[in-house]
């Protein structure tokens, strides 16, 4: 007989019908005459209650039904007298696929997330991680659906790359060379001629540059793939391996780009509210009481659009009023997360898209603004059309920009920043042959999942986190 998923059983009202369910025991309790087994098969956060009369089964079977054991149960779907559930299954047959001993690491309820990370291979079976992983799946679907429905093409950029223009110093090298016997030239530099690709290669830190090649042919594309950064930042917001979504669109300006960022992220959050109700309600109850409220308010609110210079003015005013920050925030400084959080969580109390950053603190490819900003009555350095979307509790969730489409200006930036031109020829060709205005952004998938689930640590929203000194499982 065919298995019915728990999610279907719980929606069914075909009482009296025989069903077969399979899954893992969450709890098992008994009174003298009857046993109650909560069974979960991963299809939903909810368990189905199995009711088994004590005298109908071999007592040995009940001994094997411990938390974590895997069962198959045949029984009759019955309307439930218990509160909080419509139906239950009255068992006629119970088979045990796999028993589960008391050394099962997820045995106890209420273990810390830190403890569970050490058993990341088993934590997936808990309610919280089940909820997070189902939401993760749904968000991936939302992302593909949004872009597909809006005429974007899913474009695959390489994972192995030979350009390190952006990620100097934070890239993972890819090599087949024998590390015990490296050949070096007279200057002591490693010779890569005999390496697999004949040159130094690494794992990608962003698909953007290749994404621009796709966009300037197909009009609008998006990437959604693994991204690697060897930055040694042991924070709750950084992974060494994460997933990034990078749309790239031709013929847009800064306002269009911000409209896209806002519309896209609201669509994703709304998708979660509409498609992940049970999981969100669970997380709202167990992890973060303000979660659903926060998601609903993000959809309703118009994001603030704030030029960097205005942001610095607000921060400086706050300092005058007695606000203390650990790091300085003078014009030209890269904002620290304490500054971003002040603007988002205290000053505006809604998401902020910050724009027009000083050129010096942003990447080489960002389009330079026509006018220099005035700050304290003085003209400042050049700014660029970069956009960071700043979210409550997360900080930066999106980084994007309008790209510099002018060949000469771009070459000038590349030269000034000492980026090796020999690696950039193919990128520059987009500006040489039929250049066009375009822009795009990068959204860190796990940062979105952090926001949507209310989880606190990015290590807990990806199945198998990769962070400094940690690559187990
Ligand atoms: P941050 O300042 O937070 O390190 P960034 O400026 O390095 O971010 P970008 O290079 O603009 O980030 O990357 C685009 C997006 O990718 C970010 O907005 C963020 O959502 C995500 N992201 C960047 N680095 C990481 C990381 N190490 N782990 C997870 N997500 C990341
Ligand atoms: Mn970073």
C-alpha cells in the first residue's frame, strides 16, 4: 500500500479510510490502555498522532518506539477528540524500520544551537531545522519564480575563476599542484604554467562580472549559485561558502535599480508569509516573538532611500545629541554595522537603501556620480551609484550598483586601483563593443533566510556551514 505524507493526512477528512504513514518518532507516551506516538515525516512541522491500543500489540514493539526511531504505521484515519488537531491515526500495524538509542544527539528538547552545530548532520531532524530548511526551499522557489515571471534568464557563471579583481586576498585557491613541491621563479613567485589551468585560479567571490556579459546579450539575467569568501570574519553574518543571487539588468538607472531591489525582496518576504505559514508560526512562537510582525511590516513599508552624505549628517547629529559609537563615522568612512543599525532600527525604524557612497570605499566598476556632494558647506570627493539595502537585525542584505559603462572611465579606475589589466580584457570588451547603461545587485541567500526565519546565526540557516576552522560533514 502506498505511503501518505503526514501533511496530506492532516488535511484529509476521509475518516474511516486506511492509511500508511512513515516517519520518525518525536514523542511517545502511554497510559495503561493506550499509547500515543507523535510521528513526523518532514513534510510539515506538524506531527500526526498515532493512537495504539496497548493490548493489540506485542509489548516489545512499544519498547522500540523511542524518540528518533523510524516507523511505518498502518491505521484508520479518525477524527481526533484532542485539541489542536483535526485527525489522528488508530494503528492496526506498526513496523519499526530503525530503532534509535539514547545516544541519539537530538534526544533532548531545548538543546542550544551551538550544541546542535556539532551534530549538524542530525540537527536537520529537529523541528527548528526542519522549519528553516523548508523555508529555505520555498525562498529558492520564490527567487526563481520572481525572475522567471519578470523575464529574466537564469544564467550560470563559473565557480572556478582566474580573475581576482574583487576578492584579492579573500579567495580560495584551486590547484592540482603538489603543494609539497612547488616550483618558483627567481623572484620566489609560484609558477602556475604547469598547473591544471595553466594559471592561478580560485573559487568565485561573485558571478557579477560574467553576469554582466550575460546581461549585455540577453537583456536581463540572474545568477543563483555558490559563492566563496576566505574572509576570516567570524561573525554571525558571514560564511566562507554561501549562496548568492545576482540579477544584472540592461537599460536601468539608479532609481530603477532601487525599485527592483525593493520589489524583489518584498516579493520574497510575502512569498514566505503565504507559503510557509505553519513553519513561520512555529518560529514565531519558539525563536522570535516579533518575527511575523516584522515580516508583515517590511512588506507594507516604503524603504527609505538615503544618500550616504545625508546618512553621515544624521549620524553626526546623533553623536552631538550624545549617541556613542565605537567606530568613527566621518564623511569618507565605511559605515560599521553599529551605524547601519542605528539608522535602520532607531532612526528610521524601517529598511534603508543607502546610495551614492564615496568612490574610495566601493568597487571599481560602480558608476561615478555627475556631481560631487556638498557636506558641511564643502564639496567632497567623488561618489558612486552603489546601493546597500540595510535591514533590521541583519544589516546589509543586498549590495548593488549601476555599473560604469564608459570605457575610458573604467580603465582609469582599474589603473588607479592597480588591478592587473591582463585579467580584465574580456570584461572591458562589454564597454568596447556596444556598451550600454546597466546595473544589478547581489543578495546573500542566507542573509535573506536569517531575516525570514528570525534565526540569529547564519550557521543555522544553511544545512552544512563552512566557516573558519569548521568544515565537518
Ligand atoms: P559585508 O560588508 O556584510 O561583508 P559585502 O559588502 O562584502 O558584505 P557584497 O560583496 O556586496 O557584500 O556581497 C553581496 C551580498 O552578499 C551582501 O549584501 C550579503 O548579503 C552577501 N554576503 C557577502 N559576504 C557574505 C558572507 N561571507 N557570507 C554570507 N553572505 C555574504
Ligand atoms: Mn564582506
